[in-house]
C-alpha cells in the first residue's frame, strides 16, 4: 500500500502554530504535545524523511524497503498504537566504528527503524518550539541555515572592523553533554510527559558505557535523528550567556559578535577577547573547550571556520585593508586527491586501469568523455560551494590536476 500523500501545508500549519505560541510566550511550558505527535501528518512525514540510503540496520535488521513491501500503513499504525497505549520502549542501539580521515575512528549508533521513525516525529514537534528560542548566531543543524551562510555572517562582522577573534571548539560535544542538565533545561520549556520520557529513554539507550560497564550519565548518540536538535537546544544556553556577559558599548549594544555552527564557534570584536569567559560558560554547562583548537588572534594572521579561510589583507601602504574569504587548504587538497583517484567508471584507485585499457577504434573518446564527466562530478560541487569566495587560486591548482589527469590518459 502506498503512503498517503500528506499535504505539506497541514504540517506547516501545525509547526507554525507551535512556533507562534513559543514566540509569543518565551516562558510557556508545552504540556500537551502528545496530540501533535500522534497526528498522521507528523508520523507520515517522519517516515518520508527517513534516509533510505542508511548503510546497515539496527538490531531489528529491518529496512525501509522491507516495510514498504509489507505495508507502511500497518507499520506506522503499530508504532502509533504503542505510543498511544504507553507501550513504546526504545530499542538497544547497534554501535559501529567509522574511520576518520586522520586514521582515528568515531563511534556511530544505528537505530532500529521504529526508533528512527519516532525520533523523527518528535523532532518535527519540538523543532518549531526550539526555533522560536534559538539565537540568530546559530547556523548548524537548522533548516534554511548552512556553513555558507555562517561564513557570510563572519565576513559581515569582519568587514565592519571586528578583526579580533576568539576561535573555539567544544571538546567531544556530543559525548559529554550531561543528561541531568539537559533534562532540567528541557523541562523548563517542555512539560509533556510522553515527550520527556521518550527523550530520557533515548539518552539512556544512546549513552556510552563507562569503564564500570554501566551506562554513562552523559552524551548524545551520534547517529540519532533527535541528537543534533538537542545539541543545538543545549548550546543555545551558551549563546544566551555570551549575549548576557559579553562586552557592550554605552548604549548597551554588544560589541562582541558570536557565530556558532554546532560545536564550533567564533567571536569577533574590535577589541581583544578573553577566552576565559567562554571557558567559564562551558564549565557551567558541564563542557570543556578543546585547548588545541581554541585560540585568540587577529584576522590579519588568518583563521579557518566552517570550511572557509578568513584573512584581513592590509594595503601596501598599511592604511586600508580588505577581507578575503577563501577555500581552506584542506578542501582544495581533498578535491585534488579525489581527482587523482578517479577511474574511468568513477571508482576509486582505478587509475592503472585507465592506462592499461586497450581501446578499439572510437572507444577511447567515449571513455575520455566518461572520465571528464566523473571529474566534473567532483569539481562542480566544490566550485558551487565556494563560488562566493576568492577561490581563483584554488581552482587553478585543481585545473592543473585536471589537465594532468587527462594528459596521462591520452
């Protein structure tokens, strides 16, 4: 049976209603959210939002395709009944180690399909409420916001003369958020018992085991659908506290400008910024700054943030300056490495096959066109992402790699 075509406008109306209530009354505690969670508009949208390309399954070994074959409506009706009757319990989380580029690994949790559905539904209900509270300085894990928009915000403040910066990174943010502090803050805004019990159960199932073998009382599951929203909700306390204690001018306006993308942030000012204040706020939240990735400086020396490199470039006479935004060195090297590894079928580490292939008449041009297409599939997204920056020098290096790849083929 096909999934009913739910009207997006209906979902939008539900979320707009929750957003407006939260915006009008910042102290309002939402006690009756269960009725929204159980609406078909919410549950079916959560189903449609599931990532069908997720590699691996949870402990239930159930895939989206299997549910679609047996009947989506029956699956959603069953989960809805569990929620209505109070019989829903979070399943155990399968943990896998994902390799990182630096050779290390990070632990990722894979939820069962049922838990992914319910977490997605709760996210649809809580998100408009939290969005009404979030500060404008936050850009990560939010709809219609991105790293690119965060880079434009940083550029705006640098261009306005705020060329002193504090660059900060939160140490193991997902792994270290204290459950008790998170739940305490959550209860100031959410009073619905079902929602609170669901979040608490996911925290317990998703937390890392301590050396004693018991579940830790901190940490959010990396791989959980609700986790990024909860991280943003928790770190909104940092945004608020910084606005309260940050330096202000005689009119009471802030002269320090925070831009945060998830657990990375930068503060920009016309004056030197003391990192101890950020450390104090983090300590109150039970978190720490990564000292190796947290530092203060002047934009003239350049700094990286959300995949962009910012630098104030002084005129030759030292009187004026311009702000330059460029792709990071790492992003350029990643594209060059990817081009070097592309084979004629788009696969990695296939360069030898290109040179060892014996071509019949007319086939070589066809293979060459396919190779060029594969390279463009790597280069075009990079160009589109950095189009608003000074990317010419980086693109020139990429083009040199492109040309060498083609020459080696010919």
